[in-house]
C-alpha cells in the first residue's frame, strides 16, 4: 500500500487493485499508511485525507478526553497500555460510545451504533498514529 500511495495512487484504487485480486477496505489501506507514518515514512497527509478525513478539532478533543478518562496511554505498548492490560478500541471509546454499547455483543449492535463506532474507529486510527509520532 505504501509504495503505491507514494507513487501517486489513490487509496481507493489501492484497495480495489490488490495483487491477490481480492479488494480490501479503503480503511485498511489508510491504516497501512498511518502505520507507515508511525514508522517514520513520509506520508502526504493532504492526499490521505481525501480518502479518509482526519479528526476535526472537536473530534480530536473527544479522543483526547477518552485517553484521559480511560487512563489508556496510546503512546505505550498496546499489549499493556491499559493499566497493564491489552488495549481495546471499545474500552478506549467508552466515554464516547457509552457503557450500554460496550456491554453489547457485536451482533446485538444496531446499524446506527455500528456506523457511529466505525466512524470513531477511523478517527481513532489517525489519533493513535499522530499521538505516537508526538502530536499532542
């Protein structure tokens, strides 16, 4: 994904033209590119944002609130960043999604809840990558 993006290919095109012949989600490509950023690779964030917008200032503040309220240090090892426990997205987003959502099994979520969770997961990918490279 990274090499294709660095050569000017849009994330949507990368997602649809995998070597395996099976397409992947654009969010997966965006995740790969944000991983590359975390590993010190240059990523054109303006181009990336055309495929998946980063958090707005208000959304960033909500994600920062989650970090404080859940006591999860997103810059630490994901295996132990939650007070010695493994990091989970559901636990991190608890202040936004609520305890009722967190208590539900995946199949019990309403379409609206699933859509909201998906939105926040995409925004969280940006937040995690940016925080891990030193953005406050």
